[in-house]
C-alpha cells in the first residue's frame, strides 16, 4: 500500500488486489495443478470452439434459413446461460452475503452496508460470470470466423455481453436479499414450496423442449416451427438475453454488409436476409444501438435497485439470516433404524455402522443430495424423452452411438461427483480420527466403508439410468449387456480411484471439501478419473462397434461380448483396485 | 460507556437474551460468565451491532448502535471466538487493512502497528501469510488489530480459549493495561480464574437472563459463601436451575 485509502470502496479494492497478488506470488503453488488446469481449460475452450464452428458452418450452408437459424441459436444460448447466471448469482450472493465469515467481520467494522453489498456484488459477479465468459467467447469467435466478420464485431459483442452480465448479477443479488429478508423466518416451509414449484416448472420446460415429436425430420420447416413455438420465451423482445442475442446478430449483419464488395456476394447476402444491402446495414446499426442502450439502461437500473435496497434492507436481511432457526431434530425411530439395518444386512455389523453414518450424512447435507438430484435428475428426464427425438427408429449404428454417448455423459457426471464428494471424505474424517483411529476396528474398515458407500450408491443410480437409456433406444440385448457391465466397471473404478487417492493424499488440516479437492490429490484424482472414463468409453466403443457392424447374426457376437465385458472389468479392477490397495496401505501406516 | 437498556433478543420462539439492563463504565473490565447456550455470544453480537435487539436499545458512548451504527462502531472493537483473518494477507497487511477500515492512514498507523507487533511478540512471523498461523498467532493478530483505532469499548468472545500460558498471560496483561488507560473491556469467558483475577465486575448469565452481577465481594455476599468464583458460579447457577424447576 503506497498511499492512504480515501474511502472504504478503495480500501476493499486494495484488499482484493493484495489478496490476488499474494495468491500469485506467495504461498504454496502447485505448478502441476496450474499446468493441468490451464491445459484442460484450453482444451475445453478449443473443443467448444470447434463444436460451435462446426455448428455455424453447417447453419451457414442452409442458404435461405441460415440467418433465422443463427438468430434462433444465439437466442437460445444466451437465454439459458442468462437463466443459469441468475440462479448462480443468487446462490453465490446468498453464501457470500449471509453465510461468509468475511461479511460478519466487515459488519462489525464501520463499513457502510451499501459499500459492503457493492463489494460483495462485484465478487459475486466475477465468481458467477467467468464461466459465462468462458463459454461465450468460443461461440463469438466461432461465429465471427465462420461469417468472416471484422474486429468491430468482436469489440461490439464484448461490450454487449460485458454489460449484459450485470443484469442477471443484480437480479441474483436482489433475490438473495429478498429471500434472506422474507424467507429466512419461514425458511423450510417456503423453500419446500418454492423449490417444488421451481423444479416442476423446470421439468415442464424440459419436457416441452424434448417433446418435439420425432415425426418431423430435423431442420425441416415443421421441426423449426415446433422448436420455435416451444422456446418462445427465449425470443421475447422483453427478455434481456434476447437483446444481447439479437444485438450480436445485428452486429454480425452490419459487419458483413459493410464488408461485401462483389456483386455476387451482395446478391447472395440479399437472398439470405431477404432484404436490400443498404437497408439491412442501416437497420442493423440501429438495432445494435437500440439493444446496446436497452442493456446498458437495464444493467444500470437493476444495479441501482440492488444498491438502494441494500442501503435500506441489508442489515435487516443479514439479521434475519443469522437468526433463522436452523436446528433440525432427528428423533430416534426404531422402525427406521431396523429398516436401514435390514437393507445393509449383508455387511458385517461394524462396516454397516460406518456405511449408515455416511448415508445419514449424505441425506442430511442438501449441498450433496441436491446437486446429485439435479444432475442425475436432468439426465433421467433426458433419457426418458429419448423417443421424442425418434432415435429408437434409427439404424443400429446410430442407436449404439447415442447409447455410448449417454453412458459417457453418465460416467462423466459421476466422475465429477466422486471427485467432489467421495475424494474428500477420508480427509474430512481427519478431525474424527481421535474416535475412528482408536476404536477397536481396523482402519481398513473405514476405507472399505467409504468405498462400499460410493460404489453401491453410484451403481444404483448409474445402472438405472443406463438401463433406461437402453430401453428407450431399444438397443439390442448384447449392447444392453455390454453397457450394463461397463456401468458396473465404471462405478467400481471411479469409487476405487476416489477413495484410494483420498486415503493416499489426505488433508486433515482442511475442513472445506472444495479446498481439499483443489489440492494436488484432488486434481490428480480428477485427471485420472477423466482418463479412466475415456479409456472405458474406448473399450465399450470398440467391442460395441464390433457387435453392431458384424450384426447379431454373426457367430462370434457372444465371444465379442465376453471379450468386451472381460476387458472392461479387468481394466476397472486395475484402475480402481491399485489406488484402493495403495490407499489401504497408506491409511494403515498413517500416524495421526 | 456501554449500556443495555432493556435489550433482548428472540430467535423464533426461543428467547436467547431476556431484556437486559446493564451499564459498564469507562475503563471498567467486565467479565460475562455463563454455561453453554446461556446467551453470552448473542449479547456480545447485540453489543457489536451484528444483531438487532428485538426490544430495548444499546448505547455505546451514548450512541444508539441501531440508530447510528457507523458512529457506534467507530468506538467499538469486537473479537469473536474464532477471529476471521484473510488467508492470503500477511499479518502486517491485515493490520494495515483494519487501520484503513477505521479511517487511519498508513503513515499514521505504521508506528502503532510496529508497537503492537513488538507488544504481542509477533515480529518473527508477522510478514508471513495468515493461513500459516496457529490459533494463538491468529488470536494475537486479531487482538492487535482491534486496538489499532484506540476503541472506547472492546468486546471479546472467549479471547483466551486455545492460547498457551505465555500468550494467555500476555493477553490478560494487555487487556488489563487497556482498561487502566480508560478502555472498557467487555469479555465473555469460561475460564473462571481469569474473570476472578482480571475483572472489576462479573455478570452471570443463565438461560438468557442476567442472574448475578457485581464485584467478587458482592457475588460472595449474594452466594453466601466466602469461596472462589468457581463455587460462587455453581451455587448461583444451581440455585437458578432449582428455581426454574
């Protein structure tokens, strides 16, 4: 610090900058982790770029409907990302404003509440919007590259998107403020009703989107009409995400119109947009200005509303959130206890106690089960609607490909869960090792309990999903069998990896699971899990393809299935068993 | 210097603190005792302006903390039982930051920071990131940070928990010195011997109600025993429990 801070906002800015500088230059830095995260980040960005590039190239080939299709795609993209931004901003600002130790610390100092709210607003904006920018940039670059657009397009898009993210951020912050003020006191009842309502609306919307019956072939006028009518809200002129989407489209038009010099290009363009070149250019420029001003005005308006509300209500909301009754009672129920014991009767008594303890912790931690429910619930809704896309009437190779992609989606989702929730389990037990470490039970039993909990839990959910996917796709029996075996093997491997590496790289100093996961062991676990899933997909694809190509009539499909199942199980035993064994050895030797 | 005028607080149907009438004078060292869940932390949070009283008011230096919270907070310092430090700031940077929060510029704060670094014996590690500190080191930095703006009232929630004997003695000495120089110390503690040795007056809270208040001599008279604070505390609390039943 070189000079005296003139005000609290400047002081808080100094705090963030010093924190950032120290993060970059001091403390423990894992170059391995930085390298891996950067490499994966870049790979992900380029993967998205290629995907968008392919999509825009395809769309631009649809001569007459190219412009409309592009507008539609952009509207959908910004609508759903905008919606996600509102939710993520609301959740992050709730935690940041009402549950953070830093807020309590600053609340006891003479910092004005509106300054504190503004400081937290910027923090929330950054935390929730960086992913939006990360997903948005490959789309804009791919769009610009495909259309051959100039620098003005990229600069204009950056300005539009940069202003837009303030709207969902302000809405999310205002929602958190209102929820804390009005909902905290009746939290449970209102949250249950609101949560149920929201889930119902979300499921209805997803169903609406997926229920475009498969009779129409993709990109036909009938298909387009069905899709557009189901997504009218995304194209409503009152929706801010539509302003940014149409603003980007208008920027592209303006940039293209001014860049066309040859007569054939101009004629082609006129066909595409169904209008004259000069008219289009003038209208596009006007649209960009209009949408830009609308976004700017609304961003200012909602941010100002948040500021004014915080000045009036932040302290009230904060007090209400602190005073809310968070005590929950779990009176003993012998019948429930007996039922749980009956479910796990096959386990030795001591192991059963450990598994039941983990199960109770999971069920009573909304952070865990809600994420589990949302992600696997969305997969379930999608799988149940597979016939809406008429995939089940496609040729065998196509169905096998869809089934494989579904297995891949389920496995990748599972790998994020095992990394986020299973890997830190043993580290979190660190504080309880005064009990578990000296109890008359072997430490291996603790590891075995974690593994069984993860394996059985993930197997029940994943296998149900994969069997649903197979049934909806009407894939042949051998493919179902191969997928079912692959699911067992993947659940075993991912559980073994996460529990094993969690025991090899425990972090007993940390209470926060996200911080445990972001360490070396967690990063390694994520990489190995992704590599493991990729290998399992390659094995399933290789043997699955063999069965599809050769046909079920081929004499050797049984041996193909057996070889496939054997390879999957063998690789899984290796990938899950080795870290699990290492983990067991490590935990036995561990000195606490 | 700090007075509770019928200030109480409920959480839903549960009364955390019954209307409390208490005044602590300038330079007084006041210790607040009570079993777990008695309402000590809630009382301190009410005094620090972290919770709004459901009834009554709290005056800090004559300023109602709910009417002019910023004005009252300028006179206050509060150290919770688990003080919050920024992991990625060094102890010295944290002290500079806290000085800034109270409007003290860096040049003016520097001599005081150096004085407290020496006083709390932190010179060897004050430039390391706070994430590497032990509980005792964090507590020393937190206490030093609260004294930088020369508060009129210092609120402390269990300041001696987890401290080694040397640090405990150091903290007690500094707090006693602060009280002698006119700062009001309002401290909650479970360590009865500390309250007995350092406090001018002691208040005992039970189920959110102030059940005893006075100097050691006054408490002895109330309990009807010439014993130490531990015996007095148990007598008073047990008598109150018997009355409740």
